[in-house]
C-alpha cells in the first residue's frame, strides 16, 4: 500500500510539478534563490503587513502578480528553462533568482 | 562710501540676528513639542506624530516657510499632521521660524543638495521626449502603486487598511526636479523621515531612469493637474 502511495505521489509530482513556497517577508524574498523544474509552481506568499508585486521581465517566463495584499497567496507556473530574476515593483531591494531546469 | 557700506552690512547682520532670535522664540513655544530641541523629534511624541528630522532636510528655506504657513497637507502630504500656522503667526514670524530652523539645524542643506546632484549623471536636454516615455513606463510600474497613476497619492497600495502608508501627492509637491530626483534616489529616510515608506530607488535604477521618472512627474503629471 505504501509503495502505491509513494508511486502515486511521484507520478502526480511528475504530472503536475512540485510546489515551491516563496515568502515575502521583511521586504525580502525567502529564499532569495531557488532551483526548480519546468512545470513546477512558485507559490508567492505575503507575510508582510503591506502589499507586494512580484514580476519578471524574462520573456520566456514573464509574469506579474499585480498588487498582492498581505496574507494572499499567488501561484505562478514555471514555463521555460533558464535563469531569471524576480523583482518587486514596490520594494527596489527585493530580488529572487530562479533557476529552471 | 565705505562707511555707508559698512553700516548697510551691519544692519543686515543685526536684522538676521533679530530674525533668528524671533524664530528661536517661536520654535521653542510652537514647534519644539513635536520637532524636539535638537530638531530630530521629541522622543516622547514620536510614536504618534513621527516628525521629520529637521537636521536632514531637502527643502530650501523658502519651501520650509511655505509648509509652515500652509501645512504639509496642502503641499502634498497625505496625513494632515503638520498643521498650517498662518492663522497663528504673521508673515514676519513665519519667515523668522523658517530662517531659524534652516540656520540652526541644517545650515549646509543647500550645499549638500548641490554637491549630491553634481555627482549624478548629466542628461542632455534633447533627450526629453525619450525620457518622458521611459519615465512613464517606470512610473506606472513602480511608483503608481503608491502615488497613483495620476500622481495624487491615492494609489492601490493605500487602499489596504493594514498598510498604513501615506504617499505624497506628487502634483502638489514643492520639490523641484533636482530635489525630487535626489529624494527618489536616496529614499525618504535619508532626507529625514523616520520610516522607510519611500525606498531608495537609486539601489535599483540608474540616474537616467530616475531623472526620466521625475521629468515625467513634472512635465506630464503636473501639467495634466493644472
């Protein structure tokens, strides 16, 4: 039974991709660098008492969360391999480097 | 002729000294309770009013006079904490207290501002059209969340009650392009605010980009607001 569950988890992970939580806390992305697989999902949390706006200009993975209120989660699927930076439009010192393989 | 010149100079010094004394008296009676004896804020009230540090001003003496006279809200501040003193002080007294604040707490402010600006990249005037386009893009992406697309300070980010941010109404701001550029580059804390509401965008953008944003605010947004 255990083997079936483990196999199921591996299969669903392969089919739907893994989730990686990126917290935004103290005007910092935590972690500030992450390696993921194409198809994985970045889940942006906001633990600060104010809004954030994560985005990247990377053409292959372009996204913009828009205004993200405190306590909200926003999921972004990684579409293409490569290394790209994610910034916050409101807080200039926030930087996340994503390596997608 | 020399004697007349000496008398004129002497009278000027006496007048400035009289103005300083008048300003000092008013400051101690009226301003000290919030701004503190050293201009850095009275620690006993700073948890309520968070006054700016007068020792790190970006304002000219004339701009300080206008804020004392009309209150900060009329000059673009979101919160109505720094009140207007025009019903309490006459013109002579308003100028005297601005003179005192400037001379006492930050006499080298203008020198410091000019030096900082001189170190920034010079931008050729013929680039204005390009700057307006670039400035608009950056403004809408980074600044409009707080300062709003039209610059009135009521951006999306202010609508969240948990946030407690009070962005300036940029179209009412007294700052000229040089001051606004330096404020954006170094951030509010560098210029005397206690919180880091206005970040130092110089950590992210080059001088050309920041000057473009300021150009867009001054030419486009202030122009539309007239």
